[in-house]
């Protein structure tokens, strides 16, 4: 699924707004696809740097420093869907941050959406120990010794494996001229060679079969049904 990443003048205080639609910092997170690709079309006046950190490194650091807190992140946590709710689903999903499956560690994370899921009365409450674990996780993502940053220029492309990396974007100040404003194209990919994922990911990814999963696949199939056609990849 191909989409646009630019400031639409919205605020993340609105629980139905995705943070990439604002000029605010995104903080370290994963997207709901196996791979996310970015193509830079226009850069901001200032800011908007990209950052990456290994989720395996974060787990190893937590296990070395506070193993009891690392264990907390293998527990399901409610994460706000922020308005993207499949038919019949809850407005949040419950997937652990860390997930061991077929000898691989996969992560799924967006702290703002974990916090905003607490607005739902039926969402499981975060315990003091879980909040402490999330705070340590965030502190580690922000450690310059563990992450690295890059400045995407026009024409640059970046591809990120969501199950093994978290990505971030710093806040930015845009140009006043509409044609010069920061603009990236984002591509969500579901490769047929993708790693196996645990059953819990079905809450967010829909089908778990490689090549047919991810929020992009769900959206594509929904659009196709509405248009009266079926994508070749879904047949």
C-alpha cells in the first residue's frame, strides 16, 4: 500500500489522528507491515531526521539491566487502533511488545497508542510495573549509543524491517510555500519470504500468511471488495 507522509495541520491530541500526519516527533515505533519503505520527495526547512534502533538490542539491554521488566513486555498490552478498526474488532489490539516465535524475536510498538488505549473503559489497565518497563524501553530507544540517525535527501529511499527495527522521525519545521513542504511516499510491503509471526499478530495483521498479511493487505482487500474486484495476490 502506497501513501503520503506530510504535515496535514493536524494534532496528535486527536485520538483518531496518525502522528505521521503532523509535524511532531513520532518517537520510536513499528508500522503494521513486514517492511516499510520511504521515498523522500521534499525535505523540511529543518528537522525531520530519521532514526533507527534494533528491537533485539533493546531486549538484550533490558534483559541485562532489568530482566523482570523485560519479562513484562512479553505480556499483552492494549494498543489504540486510532480509528482504523476492522469490522467486528475492538478499537484496540492486545499484542506484547516482545514476541518469541520460531526462534525469532519480533516486536510491535507505539508508546503513544499504548497510552491512548487507556481511554477505553474495557481496555486492560497498565500496571505500575508495565509502565516502568515501557519507560525503560523508551529510555533505551532514546540512548544515542543504541540508535543512529540519518537525514533523508530528495531521491533517497529507506527500507525498514519492522519486526527487527523501530524507527523514529524528529519534529520538523516546514517551508511556507506548499510546493516546498516536506513530502515522503511510504510503501508498506508484505513479501512472500517474510518471517513467521505469532498468532497474536492476527489482531493487527489480519491473515498471517506471508505475502497476504499486514494492515496494507487488509486495506487493499477492503478497497477491492468495495470496487467489485479481487486483487491477484488475494485470489
